[in-house]
C-alpha cells in the first residue's frame, strides 16, 4: 500500500530560485541559505520518495481574480513552468502521478472536501523553488509531483483547522491506494514576511521559532489560530503558513522532528524549514 513516510515544510521565496538559476548560490549572502538545506538534500537522496504531494499557492500564474479555488489538485501527466514576468525558470517540467492524484481527488470529494480538479496548468516558483532546494539543479526531477494549490492570496483563505483536516483526509486517501509507493507531503510558504505597506519587510523571529516548536509539540494550538494572529504577528504573507498544517495533518497526531533550519533574511523574508517523520512510519 502507499504510505506517507515524511513531511517537509519550507519557504518558497522566488529570490532563492533566482539566486540558484543565476549562479549566485555561492555568494556570501546566499550561501548560508543553501547550506541550510544540505541535510534535507542528503535525506531525500536516502529516502528516495516516489511521489511528493506538494502544497503551495499560485501567484496569479494559473489562477487569477476570475477563478479562485480554495483547494485545487493537479491530476495531469505533467505541468509546465510558468512565466512570471521574466521568463520561465530554467528547471525541468514537473511530472505528475495521475493515478494517485485522481484517487486522492475522488477520496477527498467523497470525504466531503470540494476539490477543484486541474488537468492542465503551469506551476510557478512556489512549487519549483522547494524542488530546487531539495534536489538541486536536476536535469529531471527525481520524483513525481501532485500539485495541491491553496488560496492564501485572496480573502478568505481556509482556516488552519480546515487545512489540518484536509491533511488527515489526504493521509486516508494515500493509505487506501493499492500500490507500493513512498509518498511525502510538503507544505510550502512563509515564514513571517510582508511585501507591502508600512510594515513591508516585517520579520518576527520569536513568533516563527514558536511556530516551528508547536508544529511538533503542540499542533493543536496551531489548528485553531485565527487568521488575524497570522496577519498581526507574521505579516500579510505570513498566512501562507496555514499550508504547513496540511502537511502536518497528514502525519497524524504525533510526529518526530528530524531537522529544522531558520535563517534571516533572505530577500526581505525569513527562511523556515522543517523535516518531520510520522510516528507510525
């Protein structure tokens, strides 16, 4: 049977992808950021996942104000790389896993989650930067990817509790898929950052650190944190952290922290990263 063996959360800062693509990963400014992912890259080489369910948010590349799904799952064979205004990132096309994706979509909908099913779309930095951080400058991504897009751009985003429950439903769906697959769930976005207004450049290290602590030690408190707390403490874009709770919910009530990394600043944001193992794995 398919099984979820790990959960990974990471920021998906576009400037990180640009630094890698433009040969600046070794610069004094960027080197500490990329060094913080050395452990995870070794972990991925050892774990060799077959499929990653990658939770991310679209930045007006596949969706815009005409069409705003709260939760959308990519069920296609492949997903191209979006042009976000300066040309597509020079990274491989993302290969999907349609059989598992359709199975998850069916299971989630019958589990009373109203999923939007997407068969054709392009994916932006929110999905490709995490892949680059974990797998480097690959000629072909070594995993199949099921994109799961969450609206955290236009109000109202889903609650943390709804995201957690979706993670639990994803875990049930994966466990009921009759193929031997090593599956990981990644939550991306965050940590504290604000890109506009009087608080542009906000970084709240104590709050970010507490969030990382609670992700393993007290996830129940995070489930019920109201949106306003994210906005007040982590900035307007800090709401992306609810996507980490989809990953966390998929691991079950108890999880073991294997690794974490935190660094400021990268561009004008905080970089956060954590690797978890479900207790049952």
